[in-house]
């Protein structure tokens, strides 16, 4: 029902592929737990940014001016590359969360 509410077909497909990647991670690692909510929009946004900056590090300071290009680039990734970008973003967010907990007990 929620997927049908996503109007843009390409974003709906990215959402489905993100869910499939997450399902594969949890299936392959049944003891893996995330004790927080995974917001797919946030995860995808980080995947877009991290993937773009990995191949365009010179745009880190002005990423905001390249967001549309970054999304367009992600739309054209094959499923395995998209999966890698999602895993990278998930790892980034989990590491970020841990570093925040260490600095703010």
C-alpha cells in the first residue's frame, strides 16, 4: 500500500531495491540487529550523496549544487552497484550513530 503511494516510478523502484538489499542483509546475517528505525528516504539520500562524492570528491563543499546529478547517477546504477551504495550508506549511518554516542554519553 505504501509503495503504491510513491508517485515517481523510478523512486518506487529504488525503494523496492533498497528493501530487497536490506532483506538480503538480514537474511544473510540473522543475528544482525539495528535498534532503531530505518527510514528508507534517509538511507537513500545518504547512498546518493556518498556514492556521488566517492566518484566526485571535488564536489564535497558544493554538493548541494550537484544533488540532481547525483540522483540521476544513482538511477542509472545496476542493482549490484545500488546495493553496494545502500550498504555503504547503512554502514555510514551506523558508524555515525556510534560516534555520536561515544561523544555524547
